[in-house]
């Protein structure tokens, strides 16, 4: 009997010409030893999904992969897909998992506990359950309550890895405090100079030290930014590779993946803060014209984070700054074309 195809939603992503990131693998090993749940957060294109997929392949770990989307706010649909996904991994796929019925919605926490206890008991030892794209879930969804139950029901030998553009929601703070949830963030995902050299070599490019240094400075460790710049070098065929590097493709990626889908208030916030060397929560509170600035700063998927004493500084990537400057120049040009008299307007005394 031919088995039906597994939906892409429930399949580990296929990788092509990937470079294993051994230093971050070692960090994942350490986190997995000390925490049943690992939350991996970073901006679009920072290599989160590729990291987890290549790590589980390299370590030969059984995987239950679940790609989240807005449809999973329907909790019945989520449990249905999760039941289907378990059939690909469970040691005894013929044993039925609990089925959600309308009456269960009155005590969803109790049903969730029963479901995850049954699910986890069927998985092989060392299975990694991956929830990818967690940021697509509505902040007000009951989904978060269900996942809290899953995290608290994880037995020894079963691991949960969550991939998101944002840090864990505040409602998960008690899991962090109780050492159930460890984190890998944006700065942990930055490429090192050695990794940039390995990736360039694997792409078939023999680059001099000047070009490698330029790639490191321009990409600032952002995986997709580096890959787009390497592609520019290959396409240009320039005898001087460093002369062909710019941020045009990376800025286009940033625009389509981050800037354009964002609400207007967030877009304005991105532009204004990207021009500064760094931002703190206190600085965000003092911004004029941007309501909820602190919340937007903390939830932003475009910044790196560093701590100095008790102050957490948020700094935009070089790609973000370039995009912000380009956007401001474009809007200024459009304004002046529509208002040519602005060129000649005398200054007020």
C-alpha cells in the first residue's frame, strides 16, 4: 500500500548545499542537556530553521516537525495536524491519540495534558518536536495556553524546540524562571569570520582577505545577507569581487519579508530607530509620535541585543540602516518633486 505524501507543513525542510555550524551545534547540545525546551529567536533570514534542521540531521535525531501558520489559531485544526504528524514518528502509530470534542473546550488545559502525555509516550527516545514560525500565532490565541501544557508535560528524553522571530511571550516567563526554557537569540546566530569563509568556499568562491572582511562588515553575521552578497559576486563575475558587493538584494529581501508586511506604526518605528547607533527601552519611552514604542522595540525582529550593566541596548543591523536611509531619501525626493517650491522657500527669520 502506497503511503500518502506528508504535507510540507509536517515535514522537516530540505536543505541544499548547507554548511554545518558546529559552534552553534555545540550551543544547542548544551542547551538541550540543560533545558527541555529551547526557544530560538531571530530576524527573518538569520538561519533559524536551517540551523535546527541541519542540527537534527547531523545528530541523527528523530524529528516531529510542525510549521505553524495563522490557521493554527484554530486549536482543533492544530490537534488534528499534530495527530497526523505523530503518525510519521511514533513507535506505535496505530495507538490512537485523544480526539478533541466540543465538550473538551470547557477544560482545554485538562485535554491538553492528556493529549501531550499520550503523544510523548509514543515518541522514540531523543525525539525533537519542532514548532517553526511561532510568531505567526495570534498573541491572544488559546494556542499559547496549550503549548504551556505541552512544555510542562515533556518527559525526560523528549525535547521541544521553538523557532520564532520574537522572544518568548511574557506568559512564558515562569518557564524561563524555573529553568524549563532556555534561549538562543539573534546574536548567537551571527556568522563568525570562519563560518563566512567556509560558506564562501562552499559556494565556489575563492575570496581575498579584503573581500571577506567586507562581507563580514556588510552582512554583520546575517546569514541571508551574506548569501545574497555572495550571489551578487557570482553573477557579476567581476575580477575585483569587493567592487560588486552592495546591499541592494539584501534590502529588497528586508523590504518584502519584514518592512512591507509590518503595520504602519511599526514601519515608522523601524525607520526612526534604525538611524540611531542603539536604542534602549528608556529612550523608546521618550519618543514623540510613536505610541507603545517600548513594546515595539522589545518585539522587533530586526534588532540585535546587547547588555551593558543593567541596560539592554537594541541596535539595528547594517542592512536595516541602509534600508532606512534609502527609504528616507526616496520619500524626500518624492516630496520635493511634488512640492518644488520647497527648494526655494526662504528660511523663517
